[in-house]
């Protein structure tokens, strides 16, 4: 009997070790700091693409006049970056055009030897502004041609009536889906067959946790072979931090139980010691590379950071901890319990009568 119990305990221990381990939120590192001229005030909202051998980052830069443009940087390892010398690669439109105030929040796909960009454009008129989403194409990711029919997606009648911004576009093969922000940080979803004509589908919501009980906002979505992984920032009783959620269909989302996954670097004096936000995630080998915006208490060290997380720790879909390991663990537990009960009936016959008393 003792040998059987010991074997059960050993099997159960080994099985439980197969579960993804929980871990504390990590802190990232600065990979791109403030530049000069067009990006000397803030840099934020990175979008990174990895082709298997090199990384490309399109990011927002803001000058002291409040004008935001899109720049490009490249890297061989995703950590050390070189800015394109003729930045910015996407500039504001002419006075009176729909994007003459700022261009920001780029989302890029590479299809058929063409880079396709969806981005937010801002038009300013006095104290009021309009934010819409436009489309541009490029053969090299540097020289962009704006679509003549821009904007391709504008403010709607309800949850996005005051503007649409920060698109995240995913290709489904014969169609596209776009996550975007509407009023007051509302997350919504639209679809398109050609990337230029979009139809609203629905608002997207997901449960809050303690760390983001005040608010949370999506910023990046990654499609995997198993489902979808969302990176988002949220705030509870402390400053903004970054969490994950997963989904099987891209509409219903389950937050990672161990959120937040990335936190700010307080009390250091680094670029992200105040809060972290605007994340996006890509898959590189067996890791997730999460690029995000960091803000410091001094507000002069803001920049773009990177945290590298093991993909095995964040299973998709739905962050279910009861996979094969869970099934085995439950089965082993049931077997052990039954063995224990059988032993009790054999060696303690008086206990057989307890069920009838």
C-alpha cells in the first residue's frame, strides 16, 4: 500500500510540474530613446515586424509643436536598433487634408511583395479635431503612397462617433479584421475584403482583474496557429501596467490569470519608472517579444522598451491550465483516491458500515 501511495504521489508531482509556472511581472529594457527634431518630445506606439532574419519597427515621434509622424528603425536582433536616416517615413498631409495634423498608430502587413499600412490621421480645426483611419502602400517599407480614397474608416454613429484610431489589422487570407479604439478607449472590431472598405462588427470587451479594475485598453493583437493573443495596458490602484488575454475566435477574450505580465521600473530612474503602456507582441522562436512605450517621472527619458517572455508560459488559446497535464493530474488523483478507499475497505472492515449509519 505504501509503495502504491508513494508511486501516486510521485506521478502526481511530475504531472503538476508540466503546468506553466506562474511568475511575477517582468521589467523590460530601453531599446529606442528620444531622437532629435521631429521626435524630440515623445516616441511611442511601436509596431514591429520580424521576417525571420531582421526586425523592422515603425513608431510614432512627436516634436515640440505637437506634430506626430511615423519613423522607421531596423535591427538584426530586435534589441539594438538603427534609425532610418531620412525619417520620418510617413508625414502629415497638406493643410486642409484629413491627416494634416498628425499621423500615428501604424499597423503593417507584408503581402505579395507589398507593405500595407493602416494608420490614424488627425485633422485639427481650432480647438476641435477629427481622427480617422487611412491606408498606404510601399514596396520597401520606407517610401509610402497614401491611398487616394483616404480615409478608409471614419467615426461612426455610436461607440466610435468621436473618432477611430490605433488600428491593428490581421490578415485572414481572403479578408482582414481590424481592431481599433473608439470613444474613451472602447475596443471595437471591423472587417474588410480589400483593406479599404470596412464594416463594423462589434465592440470587444473582456473581464477586468484587480490590476486593471479602473480601466484597460487593447493595443496589439497577434494571430497564432492556436488562436489570438492580445497585449493591452490597464490600471487598477497603481500606475499603468501590461497584461495578456487570449481568444479562440478573436471576439471573446480570457485574461491571463497571472496578469500583469510587464510592470513599470519604479523606483529606478529609468525610462519606464512611472508606467508602461501601448504594447504590441510578436512571436520570435519560442519567445514573445513585447514592445511597449515607457514613461518616466522626469518625463525626459520616455522611450520604447522590450520585454522577452517565454511563449510556453502563456498558452493560447484561453490560457487554460487544464490541458493534457491537467487531465492526467485529475486521472492520477482519482486512481489514488480509489486505491486508498479500496485499501481502507480491505484493512478496516468496520469502515464499510459507516455509509449505513
